[in-house]
C-alpha cells in the first residue's frame, strides 16, 4: 500500500522510519521528470523478506529516452565554469549529509547492513562529492616542451560526453557517488542504473540532486532489468563512457557489448583478497584485523579477506584468536542496536555459502568455529571459520561473498607469493607484520591493484581504487578518477 505525500507516492512500509518521506521515490527519473515503466518490481528488506516498495520496470526505449535527455543536457553542463559545477556538487554534498540518518536507514531497509555501517557509507559517499567538486577546479591539461620550431604544444582535458553508471547492491550509495561526482565535476552528464535490489538509495540521491539545482537531463536514474537496460546503454553510440561495479562475469559481458561503440569502460569487478600474516606479527592483533577485513557487509565486499595465510608456527593460536573475535559478532536486523552483521542479499547467496562450506569439508577442511544452524531469517548465514583450506577448494579459488573465513598455513615466506597470487583476481591484498624487507618484497611481488600493510582500512576519496587482471580496468577516486570520464586533446599551435 502507498500513501500520497504531497505529489509523492510513498510506500507505507517505509513511512514510519523516515523523517523526510519525500526521499522515497517509487518512480524512475528521466529529464527532470519522475516516470513510470511497464509494470513494477518489488524491493525487499533482506532481514525480514517484507516488500518495502516497488520501482518501475523500464524498457530499452526508456533507456534511450534517458540518453536523449543526457545528450541534450551535455553542452549546457560542460559549458558551465568548473566553479559553477563545483557549487552544485557542494550543495548536493551538504544535502546528503543533512539527510544522513534517513539515507542510512533507507539503505539498511533495502540492503540489510547494520545502521552504523550504513551511516559510515553515507559519510564515505559524500566525501567523494566534496573531493571531486574541489578537484574539478584543477582538472586541466599540460604544456609540453616543444620539438617543432616556433610551435607551442599543449593538452586539454575534456569531458567524454554521456556516461552510463551501473552500480551494485552491496554499497548502493557510495558506488554511485564515487562515480557520479567524478563524471559530473568533469562535465559529463549521467544515466545511472542501480541494482534492482537497492534502487531507493539511488533514487533518493536523484531527489537530493534535484533539490540542489541540477538541470533536467544532467542526472537520470533508470530502474528495471539490468540485462535489458544495460544492453541498451552499451549499444548506444552516444554513451561514451561506461562505469560498472559488479561481478567479473557481468563486467565481461558489458565490455563485449560495448566493443562496437568503442566506449571508455571502467570496470570495478570481483576480488579474492589474500590476508597475509607474517611470522613476527602479534597473533591477537592479526586475528582482530582479519575478522574486520573478512566480515564487513557480511562478507559481501570485493575487498573482503577471502584467503587468510598464517605461519604454521602460530597457526592454532591464530585460529583460536580468530574464533574468539568472530564470536563477538552479533548477527541480526541492521536496525537493531548492537547488531554488527546483517543478512545476505538473497536466499541464493545463503545456498552458495552452504555449498562452499560443504565443498571445503568434503576435501578435508576443518569447521573450526561457527555454526551451520539457521540464522534469524532465511537470508542470514552465521559466520563460519574453516581451517586447513587448500587451493583445490572453491572457497580458496572463488570470490565467496559470504561470511565464510578460509584459513591455511604456510611454512616459509617463499610460499607466500605463489599462494597469494594463485587467483585470476587482482583487486586487493593485506599484509600484517613488521619485517620491512619482507614487506617490501611482498609489495613488489603481489599481483594486486591495492595493498594494505598493517591496516584494514585502505579506501577513501583521495586514493586510486581499482584492480588488475580479472578485477577490472581503471581507477576510481583520486585525480585518476577523472581519467575514465575525460579525453585528452592535444593541440599544436604553430607559427606563433
């Protein structure tokens, strides 16, 4: 059931939770208008499996209309002074923080993560809007020492045009702002396709962008089938950049579909992060860090520590310490006080977690800690610690995206790089220890785009986030975040 709040249709399931019900939009957003589709898609609370609202099922024709709007708005948007674009972005930033509590609550209801984590994501997402608002003023070109007599050589950095952003359900706010802020500050206009599981976070951002004063067509948000809308955006030659965060399998399909139009493609794909404990690391501190690196967002994080490598001399001590830290996790509805881990996004994700555990146990792993008993709902999976994992097991080879920790011993530091690099992925790695010579050796040899040493926290607005190998293309955040939304034009001015 829905209620009209002014001219806004708001689902009754969400009304009691929000101070500003207008943030809930059950319509898509094209050219400054809130639009219907060809039927609706339900949105579920993964903690309760209640339907919390519906969004329109748009078709490919409506995706084309969104590109029409973004293309029509592009020249006006790019022609604004960088300061003028920055002012709009900063107003958007301020509105995001002003509505932080509602945005975080909305995220918990559609994604499931604990409220404290959701608040942190709102802050994290807003930081990219401020960063790129400010950095956009400095996104210039270069002058080049010439090789042609009498000529002046220079480069200009220009926006590519319309950019399509396809974003995931695990970080439904920050994955939009990290991409959108860079593209907007550069002068691009946007068509955003959020995950169907978590569309309300994206639509709330569109509502706040409208309040901030963005012109019609600069930001458009599509809801509906990812396959249909994604293909429409990939085929459209006017979409000059595609930025996607999600699974490697889907990223490869989008990359192939974009080949005919030769788009710029930025792909932030899967991960299979090793967590390396060095022999001189204090065991309890390493275990605390490993638990933190593994279980954020119930393990549904491309940066999650999927393979934990521990020196054999400290192996059992580490397992005991890890199990003790893991036991402190409280699983439940993210809106309940004290909950530190929420549900998985789908029942299928729960089934996959069971399959990974079964496969490992069948091949000789130990269920060292954790329980196979049902969680507090059909989409919950209680955290599990597997010991004696080997590279033959699926839990070692795959990005598991669930709260299953896989630990294995090693005998010599010479074993570390072969074990850590034994994956098609190359997003992130963790190293914990004090031996500087060994740390630098690992930094040189680890085949990952990001390495954190003695720190679980590694991301932020000022760093270049991204991976290598099957973990993707391009970087998000930092000054490199402009690269995938801009072209470099070279100019040779002769006869001066």
